[in-house]
């Protein structure tokens, strides 16, 4: 049927695989958050954060509700969290978090994905700092910064680029930061989670860039992968 059909079919399959992996990711994270506390987002901050995170990623209400109801039942799923550090193409830094019912599979899949693209496992976490990150549409940096400080939030930075505001806070202040922003009428976030942010970024080019982008695509489709952090500037 021709090369054009093959490319289109491959693209569609990749999109379907990524969407399936995203829904699996959301289901597991929301289930664990609900199971480890009260299965009510109004009383469980971790559950509320997980639901908000995946709503922002366009995960359907059906997937979210099913995960919460599953946690309310008697059935128990045993998921173990894992973290794998590595050097990727171009000697970039990678951290891959997993949540799985099969740790051997998770390790094998992550390691294989990285080594097949010229990377290797190794310690890199000291090149990252953990923050509470909130990204949303906005324009008044001074107003946001002042409200957060007055609200006893440990603010690390407030930056603005093309009407998109990024607020970084200490992880322990994440819930309080969301509360303060909510009082200002900010309840819709592009991203809102506790995450690892690189202390410095690098730019890749040529084969290294192609391999790195391929690696991100592969990791994005793995059923056990929850988060991938790296120090590559993807805007260049």
C-alpha cells in the first residue's frame, strides 16, 4: 500500500500505544494514592494531586473513576515503585520512575530501552533538584509571588514566558501553594506535580538528538514507566 500508508499506520500505532500507556499510568497512580489513604480526593491530598495531574493530560473521567472505585473494593493490587538512573545519548542524564507489579520486567524494559540507544545505567540524581511545580496560564508575576509568600509558601521561583507561568516551590509547600492559587481563582493547571528538575540543561544535535527522541518515545510506551526526567533542552 505504499510508504505513506506505512508511515501513517506506524504513527497511529505509536499514538495508540502512548495513550494506552498513559491510561495505565493514570490508573495505577490514582489507585495507589486512593488505596494508601481515604479514597476521597477532598480528604486525600495525594489522590487529589494525582487526579488533577492526569486530568491535565486528558485522561478520561471513566479511567479516573474506575481506579478510585477499584481502590474502594476488596481487591488489592501490589505495585512496587522503582527509580532507575542512567546516562543517555550524548551523555545526557535520565531518571526513570516505575510503578509495577513485576519489578524484573520493569528493570529489563527500561535498561534495554536505554542501552539499545547507546546509553548506560549510572548515578545521575545529584544533577536534579526536587520541586513542587505548578504551570498555568497567567501574566502577573508580582501578584502571584506576593500571594504565595503571604500564604507561607516556600517559593523557589516564579517565571513567565508567553503567558505561561511556572511556579517552583519546596515539595513540602506544594499543597499549600495549590490552595493559595485556588483562592486567586487559579484551579486549572497545565501541569501540577512534585517532580525532579535538572540543575543545568544540555542541547543535543544530530544522531544523539534523534536517538534521544526515539528513547523518549519508547519509554513513553512502556506500561511500567510513570515518569521520565532528563536534562535535555527539547526546545532547541
